[in-house]
C-alpha cells in the first residue's frame, strides 16, 4: 500500500484492537501491582500495631518489675558521718 493511500477500515480496526489489548494488559498488570502493595501495607500496619502493643506491655512489665524490686530491696543502713577527723579515731 502506498503512503498516500488511506488505511482500510479493517487495518484501522486491527490497530485499535491491538492498542486496546495492550492497554488492557498494562492496566491488569498495574492493578495486580496495586493489589500487592495494598496487601503489603495492610500487613505492615498489622506488624506496627503488634509492635506498639508489645512495647506497651513491655513498659507495663518493666514498671511492675521496678516496683517489685523496690519492695524486695533491703532498707539502706545509713552509716554515721564521722567527718574528716574520723580517720584518726581508734576502734
């Protein structure tokens, strides 16, 4: 076919069908990619929520452990302050 001759209707329809097919495949691929990204975001959100919950539980446990340690610790006995001259005192 010469370059000055218009394309036949069948040729034009065939080209359009090919373009639509290519576009449909590209959209389907992007849709699958978006689905995977959404699933990843959902999983990451669940992971962050679980980590936040675990951190809160760990903080609570640490506070309870500190409180129990303070209860279990023997009372401090304060030594008398004998001052500087105390080094010369005889026992």
